C-alpha cells in the first residue's frame, strides 16, 4: 500500500528494492531510495514539525529505515 502526504506526494516500495516518491497530481518521480532487498511493507509518513515529514519503512534486507522528506 502507498502512503500519501498532506501535500499530495505518493510513497511506495517495490520488489526492486526501491522506495519511490512521486507527485500525485503529475505522476512525476520526485526521488527514490535504494535498499538491498524488496520493500513489501507499507511505508508510514509522520510529520515532525516545520512541515517536514519522515518516512518509516522496512526492507527485505533486514533493516528498518527512517528518511527525511522535504
């Protein structure tokens, strides 16, 4: 499942090991992040203040990631 931020970014993981962030209205790729395993869990987005969000997700490589999203 994808996560959607309040400003319309769509975030999802894929079997290719990448976490993708796309703009919901244009479907333009904003950024991606590579892990060493498939991402089969749903990412979670939490606002941390100052309109900054953090993305939390696990990967098949055995690691749990926390990324800042600006």
